[in-house]
């Protein structure tokens, strides 16, 4: 991070409806799997945004993407962030680089959409929160795309309506088909459980008290290098108990489950990917092969809403505090895994600055 003082928020270009000249000019730092998908979405199906510049440490891949989508290749991510023709930035680079790129966007007074995690630990997230508050304007959105998934939004409506009564227990599962032997224990929390950490507190409008990681026997696909599956247990301030099964080598597909048990009924997440078919005395449906297939609609809604809100000069969606809160919980889980006991989640109270868009 370059230690320049924070400027006052910049004057926005006025955006007008119906004119391509007024598209939000987006720079993307990180053209790996998800960055590339975002660029494709913005270029081919979303409205109001245009990818003008891309950057990645893997320069050859980024040059290819630049050519395919008519964008400029910029070798240095910081140069891209500072470029005059870039109005707003998407950070979809390697996780450990997120924090410094987001800080650079704040220094430039530019809106930034950062893939989760906002930083690899809570101290990094806190730096971003403090810098944004010092700037006095919210510019950061974190890529917790599940908040844009139709099934999760319906689940939240049911819980909020009181239809199933007070929530008592949440059962969740987050399964990937295959991660092979190269995976790492920490990723199970910082890249995987981080989704449940965010979405469940959002569903319940609650905060977390204490957490624990359980380590069942591991599946053979790990070659004994990391623990898979793992079970995350969370207790909320309101006394709800949450269990999350994390299983990175379940073999059969990408499978996301979430069930709220209330005092008057149960609400379960619907899976929008494939219809259920009954035929030849059998009933069933396909299972998605990965996160892009399962959450493709959610990603599209998420990015469209980001483009729309930035064009009207306001931040919406999951904010830096949400990224920080998730990371404080993740840090507690990592400690719990290491000491094999419960750890408390010590999160300060959410400042008013971050209050309005935290719960959509
Ligand atoms: C992966 O690490 C992610 O980042 C995806 O968002 C998540 O859906 C997937 O299950 C993880 O493996």
C-alpha cells in the first residue's frame, strides 16, 4: 500500500440513462476464474457498465481477456486503480492482495467491489473500515453474493415474516465436489465458511457470541494433508445454534443447504439450478458442478445492483463492516480449530456509518 493521505471524495461524472457514453468505466484487478466471469457478465448481459481496463499478475491471461473484451491491459494493478478513465474498480485478485488494492481505491476516492474475503484477517478488514470512516463516505461493497440469491432472499422473507416463529436452530451445508490434495485447512474457513458466516447473521439479523470447529475423520481425497470435512458450530447473541458442514471433496457436486428451524415450522433453502424430474419410477434432479452454475443469477443481480448504485453515487449491499464482522468470526474459528475448544467472537458494536445497508 502506498501511504498517501486520503483525498476528499471525488466529484462524480454525472451519469445519464440511455447513453452508452455514460456507462460506468470499470477496471478489473484479477482476471482469474471469477474476474473473467464478471467481465463476461458486464460485457454481455448487464447494463450501464463497461470494462475499460484489466490487470493481473498472470499478464498473459489478462492480455487475452483485454483483447477479447476490447479493454486496455495495465501491467500494474495500482496504476489501473489510479487511471483517469477508470471510474470504479472490481478487485477479484488473489485473496492476500485484496486489502491493499481496496485501500488504494479508497485513496483514489473510487468505488470498489471486492470479492470476499475483504482481507485475509480481521486486522486487515479493520484498516479498511477505519480508512473508509476517515474518508467519511462509503465506497466499498463486498462480494457476499448469496444475499442476491433468490432462495436466500425468500428464506429471509419467511424468517422476517414470523411464519415459522422464532428461529431456534440453523442447519447448513457447503459442499464442493472435489478440491483434491492441494487444499489448505485455513481456506475451509476464510474462503468457504465465510459465506455461511455472513449469510446466516444476515438471515437472522443477529450477531455471533462464540464458535467452535469440529474435525471428523477426513476423506481419502485429502491425502491426509488437511481436514475435510469440518463442522462449524456458532451460537448467536439471541441463543440460536448453527451447524455448518464444510465438505470440499463430497464427490457428487456443488451442494448448498440451509434450513431454519423455528418454534412454529421449518424453512429450507430451495435450489434454483435444476428442476426435479420424475420418470421411470425415479425422481431426482441434477446437481450443479460448481459455484458459478449454482449462483450465476445471484452474481448477475449483485453486479447489476452494484453498477446501478455506483452510477447514482451511493454504496449499497454488503459493506466493509460486514466484511470485517465475517473476518472477526473467521479468526475466532481458526483459533478454535487450533485449540479445539470454543472461542468467543469479540466484535465491537456496528457504527451508525455502516448501519443502513447492512440488512437489505
Ligand atoms: C470457493 O472458494 C469460493 O470462493 C466460492 O465462493 C464458494 O462458493 C466455493 O464453495 C468455495 O470453494
